C-alpha cells in the first residue's frame, strides 16, 4: 500500500510544477488589459486643446482629436464601437476596420472620412482643456481603453 501511495505521491509532486505554470499562465491571461483583449486597440494620443484661438471654426474643431492605435497583428472591426468623453458626448464608429499596427484619428469637426481620419461632424468642442477622459468601448459597452488628462499635460497627451 505504501508503494502505491508513494508512487501516487511522486506523480503528484512531479505534476506540481506543471500545475503551477498553468495557474500562472491563466492568471496572466486573466490580467490582460482590455486593449489586449480587443486585439490591441487603444486610445493612443489625444490633442485636446486645438492650436490657436478657440473660435469654433472647422479648422479649430478639427485641431482637437483622439488617435487610436491597433497594436495587434490583424485588422479589427470598429463597427458600433463608441468613443466618448466624461460628459458622454459620443462618437459611434461606422462599419470600419483599423489595420494591424495602424492609427486612426477621430476629429471633432466636419470633414470627409478616410481610412486614417474620421470626423464627428460637430460644431462645438468635445474634449475639455482643463481635464477630461477619452473612453473607447465596444458596441456591447465593454471598456476597451481610456486616457485621462489635466491641464498640466499642456495641449496634448500620449496615453
């Protein structure tokens, strides 16, 4: 009986390092950031205080933007994803994809959408110069990434 239990004990002791490794791997996967879980898409850079005078011209409005980046190795569909500020001004992405290792700017003012630039078509500023938070969520509402700033960040912030 001791031989049988002794053999069982040896097998358990031999398996413990593998079990510990698996547990560590699972813990690492559980701690992955939302951006990693979404294929590496994240708020990358925010220009919240457009250059020059805040005169609500389209040029000035488009001088404030949020840049998102796909750090992943494949394109990600942003259809229905939402970019919003702390006051819940929302921009919903149309049926677009962001390519692998690519960036996309979302400007506040009006313009013609391209692969690299999207426009909210607003006539008022969204991002507060004194402090705000840009939050990116999936269509189902789950948070992907966010970036906060205060005026001490000057006029822009890399996230």
